[in-house]
């Protein structure tokens, strides 16, 4: 399912967003996707181990996930989430 070339190495600790294909929705026939944002624990070219960020609104805790390379549709680095104090400082 991968439609992009995945990197040979991804440094542990890098923050990435990963889009995975989860299949075709039988109701509308369209491909469906799931996105994961978090920090890389390891990558061996076949399996990406990621610590998924907790939801910003607190609805989902941080979680460890393992994502097979065959299900990855997109992968790209993303900046760190701003800290609470940084957001408050900008508002002043």
C-alpha cells in the first residue's frame, strides 16, 4: 500500500505524522485512513514503533503503537507541539 519511498533510517525521538490505510468503507466504497502523531522509538524498515502523543484535549492518553511499513501511506516530520507556557507567553 506504500505509495512513497520510506526512509532507510529514522532517528529515535523524531516527531512524525504517519498516515496509514485502514481499508475501504463498505458504505461509500472509499479508502479510509488513520493518522498517528508521535515520537519514533525504533524503525527497522519493516516496523515503525511510535509513542503516539496524547490528544491535546485529554480525550486519549499517550500510547505505544507498532505500525507495519506495508500500511504506511505517508510519513513526514512535524515540529514539537508548543508547550502550555509558550502559548501563554504569546498571548500576553
